[in-house]
């Protein structure tokens, strides 16, 4: 879904048709994801690894046993979509999940 929103925001006809949005509407949606406040639980799993200034269009979800983040990270080599889904039956902390996300980013070269 992040890829489709990104493509539509940059005017890809197939993505605009798939979403049923105008380019302006898709760009607005992407900008909302880019401007999410990175505080508390909403800082997601990637922010600590990429730092405070790198733009990310991101969406997170969490409950006591699962923490998930999906993001388009706009880095020097262009946008990359990264998704990390964590689960532990006894619970998973934000710090534990963020460590996994950092490892994923290293492997992905992001």
C-alpha cells in the first residue's frame, strides 16, 4: 500500500486508478504519513536507527504482544520500503522490536 500511495503521489496513472484518487489527494495522504509525530509509541521501530531528520512516511501498530512498523524511508539512494512485524506471546517491548528493526535496516543497506 505504501508503494501505491507513493507512486500515485508522483503521478503514476496505474496507482491513481487503483486508489481512485487525484494526484493531489495521493500527495496529501503521503504528506500526512511523512508528517506523523515521532513521539512516544508513535516513534515506530525505525526512527532510532535512521535519526530524527531523515524523512519517513510511516505507519505503526502495537499491542502488548506485537509491534509493527511499515515505512518508506527517503534516503540518499532513493526511497525504500521497509516493514518489520514482531510478536512474542509474553509481550514485546518497543526497545526489543527496535533492535530487530535496526538489524533489518543494516541488512537492507538502508
